[in-house]
């Protein structure tokens, strides 16, 4: 342990950082050891709670993830004891720990070794994901549970990602765990046939995790690299597990091509850099090549691109353009129109309106945005007001633009994005 004082915020910060990166592997390893998905998630949360007390007081352990897993496994032993389940699972766990009578509160945790078999990591996390997307769960429950146990998101973050109240997100997670427990769902990677049935849910969850990572819904950072990177890693693993599914490669292409712009999306102090001001030389061109290769593979199926493949094709238009002005905006408009027919969504319509404004002018885009505003489909999203304010500003309607930008500032939960909107609003007030 390293030394720290009681209440040291660095210890709590380390807990949060480790949890973001390692929570899925910890829950997966505990589920494999206990054979009980719901119990594993509870054990991991108990270990997290113990770390929040212990690390600020005693210091961060040399192997934080190992510490969490060891505490979780000790709590599992306690749980088996309380159930009087001194069977082979308890014996195996005790032997694996070299336990000799230890309890979750007794003695130091020795966790310098890797807390899991490095060859088992992908299988554990994938098993966790496919269990979270089990067909006994509703689609909403699958998304919420997987974001919790695989993505490590808080209930507030899940609520924002799913556009629901926090209480609703929490209820979905609780019901999902109870449903899986009642159904006796085993912890294992499902068969090929079962994987195919759950694939769309898995892809959707990976996409949502990446979306939260690429533009955080709240907090001080624009990009949460831990979440975005985990989504990319899971997409790559999934592409190896189901290489015959073109939409897997469509999603992988989308994540690679979008993530390629990360190095230029923030300035030295973490402030957002808009697309038109980004230094495209800083884009990750290796990621662009990987993304274009994945998109080409998705297109080889001969059935046309799916929803993720179409989004990847839009990202490719940006990736190959030398500037915003030289971007093929008409092609992007057509791709959004195709996406809107395949997977209709108010967010797709809003993005199409942005593309229309670039290709044909703000006057043609504003009716699209006004239609969305009239439907209340994005009533609680700052993006709608932000886009509408930008269009009104370009149309020389400053009073209406100010009102929209003021609303966008109120609704935006991310500090960095809110600062950008506030600067736009300030500039508009000054010029007016």
C-alpha cells in the first residue's frame, strides 16, 4: 500500500478510475467463480464500497484490480458460508485464495498476481455481455444492465444514455438481475445459434457505451477514453467471435473512424475543438485505415449496409475529406436519408438536418429541425436547441438564436460542451 490520509480524494479517484477500466473483468471473473451472475455483480459492488472506505485511508494497493477481485471472492466465501453451502465451489474458492479462515474484513489483501487468466478475459467479458442481453430480458433491461456491468456506468449515466429518469434506469437494472436469477441463466458464452439471436442487442449496447465515451453526457471531460476504448475493444473481440456477421464489422468501422478524430477533438486544456477547427493531421490515420477496411468487409456481404454500416460510411466521408468545405455533404445527406428509412430516429433526423444545412443551406434545414421541436421527441436534449440556435444565427435571426442557445446551455450536462455553448451565446450577445 502507498500512504495516504483519511479522506484523501486521490484514493477515491483511484477507485473510480480502476472501476471504469476493470469493472467488467471483475464482475466476469466473479461470475465465472461463483456461477451466479446476480451474486457476482453484488459482490463486485460490495468490493467497490469497501475500496471507497479503505483506499483513501490506507492508500491505493499495488494491484488495485486484484484487490477488488480478492475482496469480492472473500465476500463470495462469506455468502456461501451463510448459505451453509460448503460444497465443491466453496472448497475450490478457499483453496484458490489460500484462505485458511480469512473473512472479508480480516487481514491484508495480497493481490500482486494477475487477478485473472489473461487468456480468459475476452471470454469472461463476452459471456457477461451475452448474459446481459439474454432474451428473457426486455430490450430496455438488456441495455441498462449491460451498461452497468460491462460499461461500468452509474445509474445517472445510464439514464442519460437511455433518455429516461434515473429511477427508471435503476428499476430496470434491479428487475433484470432478478429475472436472470429466476431463470437460472448460466455464466457462459452461448452457442453460435444463441449468439445470433442476441447479436443486435449486444451491438446496440457496445454502440451506447461508445457514444457515452465519445461525448460524455456529464462531468468535466468531453471524451471518456476508458469507455470508448472498451467499446472498441469489445467490437474487435466480437468481430473475431462472429466473423460472418457484416453488421459487426459495420459497428467496428464506425467506432474506429469516429475514434480516429479523438486526438484533435480537444485542445491542450481539454476544451472541445469543433470539426471545422480540428487539425486533421492529428487524426489517427491508422484507425482510419482499420475503419475503412472493416467497412469494406461489411460491404462484401452483398446485402447492403446495415444501420451501423451506414453510420460508418458517413464517418468515412469525414475521414477522407481534407476540410469541412471539401466534404461530400450531399453524399452524407443521402446516407442519412437511407439510415432514417432503415432505423428511424429523431437523432438521425437532427443529424440529417445538419448535413442538409451544409449541403444546401440553413434555410432548407430549419424546417426539419422545427418539425422535431414541434414533436417533443428531443425535448430534454440540448442538441436540438444547439442546432436550431446555430441555424437561426446563420439566418440572421439573433433574438431567436439567443433563446435557443440559452436553452441549450441550461440542458447541457457536460461542463466542456456547456462552456462552448456559453461562448457562442456570449459572442452572439456581443455582436447583437
